[in-house]
């Protein structure tokens, strides 16, 4: 029963310097039961903003040890609409989108599909760069991760 599962708030963001280009993802995961909070970030040298947005959600969800209720706060309509509106249709069509074109980032959407079947996910869109404290923190971490990935490209 959902009432007995752990409850979390997940704040996320992705960033990319160029699209494609060096990118970063970040999250803040807060337990609604204990108030404990963790945050993390990572990046990739050659990626897209949408991949970083997806990884900012997938990474902490994969780390949860048991099924949980998770309220996801993201400024990515791509991820939130994908979860709420598109994913079931893509699966029914054999991972095809309109025009019989393959779904972009299929590998990440498949991971997220497994996670949404394990956890109860509720998406909440927040406007980016609008002084939302956790979104601003995630944005700063994601941008830093993208810069680190870009610096790694310059290292001989």
C-alpha cells in the first residue's frame, strides 16, 4: 500500500553546453519521512540536454532500495510529458513515435519505464530559472558537471 511506502521529493535538472555537447545532471532527493536529504551530480562529454534531464531522474530512482512514492519536481516538460503521456504509446508501438520514427533516448526511457513500474511517480512541472530554491541548486550542480565534462575534453 502506498501509504506505507517511503515517500520522497526529487528535484532534478539537466544542462548541456551545446546540444549535443558536454552535459551535466543533478538531483536533490529528500525523504518526506525523515527529512534527510542527499544530492549528487554527474556529466558526460558528448550528450544532449534531454539525456541529462532523464539521467537526473533515473540515477536517484535506481538508488532507492525499496518501492517508494516519489514526487518529481522538474523543469523538463520532455521528461514529465514523456512519463505521463507518451511512454505507454511508445511501448505499444514498439518504441516508435509519430511517423514510425524510433524513440530518441530509448535506452534511458526503457530504464525509466522499469522504475515507474517499481515506484509510484508523480510529476510536477516547475518553471526553470524562476528562483525555485531546489531547482536553482540543481541547475548550478548540473552546469558545474557540464563544465567539468568540458574541461575533461581539454585535458591531454
